[in-house]
């Protein structure tokens, strides 16, 4: 079995730097700052940041079977009414740690194997680990951008991305 390519390793290294910048930016935020919204009917900064954690936990634990039950419970993080920066940062670090362990363990064949059936619009699909990883990466980038925008709109330091 071959190990994932250098290109994959480069993506992981840069993703780690990105997620570290997001965590570093969220860490000093107060509860009031985590409740900032672009508009009253939109999600708060805390909800968006916690959703990054929850999505990682969902896909890695609930879909791919990685991590223990405590890790799996992180998927509930974005269902709260108020948020704590320490809890979000811990969630980002915990999910990244498990993801990094998986990336180091999985071979190219493991990444390509289509193991996870999903149904969308009545059609059955088989997803691979590499599809799930791409989906989580694009999800992190999308919501990290929202975090950055909300912080900038409110005159706060945004992640150095």
C-alpha cells in the first residue's frame, strides 16, 4: 500500500495552519463577541465557529466511525444558545488532532475506497474518505471566511489566512 502523496501532505500542513489561525483568533473572544451577527436572522459568530467543530465530528465519527463517543458528542456543539471561546478552541484542537491522526494512518488506497453510502435527492452515492476530507476542507474554508467577515465587520482582528 502506498502512502498519500506529497501534495496531500502539503494540503494538510496548510489546512493545519489555517485552522490554527482560526482557533487563535477565536480564543480571546468574549461571549458578547461570539454573539455578533451580520444580521439579526443570521447565525452568530459562535454558532458558525462551533459548526466547524460539529461538522468535523459528524463526518469523522458518525460517518467514518473515527473517535470515541466523547469525540462524537462534539457534533452537538453548534446546538447551543451561548458559546464559550475556550470550548470552541478545544473543539477545533480536538477534532484537528483526530483528523491529523487519521491522515497519518490512512494510505492512498484507504483514502480512495468508497465505503460510505449516502442518499441525495433519491439517488444513492458511495463516498470515499478523500471526498469526505475535501468536503470538510471546503466547509472549514467557507465558515472560516464567515468568521473572518463577521470579525472584520465589527472592527475585530480576523484570522491571518
